[in-house]
C-alpha cells in the first residue's frame, strides 16, 4: 500500500512517518504541507491512500478532497484532524473521504484504518461517531454547512464581497466561489440574498 502524509506541521508528518516506518505492507511515498502540494505530488506519484489534515494554510484538506475525488478517484482519502465536530465529519464524508481519524489515534488503529480504506472500505474513529449520531438525531441546522462554509456565510451577511472574504479568511477568491456554490446547493438557494435570508431563518447566522 502506497501512502502520502499531508499536514502543515512538520512534526506531525514526521511523527506519523515514524509510527508507520516499520508497518508491514505500508510504503510512505511522500509528504506534503498543503492541499496544493498534495495535488502536485499526486500528479507524479502513484498513491493508494492519502492521510490529509483537515485544516491547513492555503488549500484546506476539504478543498483538496473535492479536487482529488474529481481528478484522482483511485486515491482513497483519510482525514486526520484535531477536530471532532460533526460538521467537519459530515462534510468530509459528503466530499468522498473514506475515513476520518483524530490525531490522538494510536498506531494500531491508524494501520487498521489504512488497511480497511485501501481495501475499499470506510473507517470512522469511534470518538467521532457519537457526536455525529447525536447531531443527526437532533437535526441541528448548523449541520447543513461545514465550519468554513459557515464562516463564509457570516461574512456574506456582513456585506463582504468575494475578494474581501478571500482576504479575511486567507484563501483564494476561487475557493470562496467554491464555498458559495456549496452553500447555495445545501441551502437550496440561488443568490447571496436568499442564502442570508435562509441563514437568518435557520439560525446559521449569528
């Protein structure tokens, strides 16, 4: 199994590499510190599974995931994150992630997740399942948007234009447009004004 490790903290990448260095059947083909670097790596390196941090400078793990599913569908992705919020987990699954692990996961569970995902299965760490089930049962309105989409909608409600949102969040203007398309789709609206109206009605905007 060929894997790559993607995290914007070098110490995390080195720690995971060390954990997996003697794991049978697992070959670490490379590392990347951003979504952009991951896509460049995938263009030249055969990979079975990518371990991807959800939040990074520049292109986030979720942004990269959407592009990976479109351009490299053979690559399975496990999101590796400090965040167990249901919104992150739900959005990762919607975008095609095959697994979601917290960074406190142990070596044995990490290897097990890699094996399951490489064989075409799905793996969610137990600690992220309970909050997800609770949110689904309660029908929380915020579950409809990812945390980043929620941030974008908040700024739209404050009158920010796309360029201003990009500057505020430190992302590309094209990425803002991608988030807006996702917001429109999930809220079933076709304009910024409608998105704000629905957001206010459902309590998505503070």
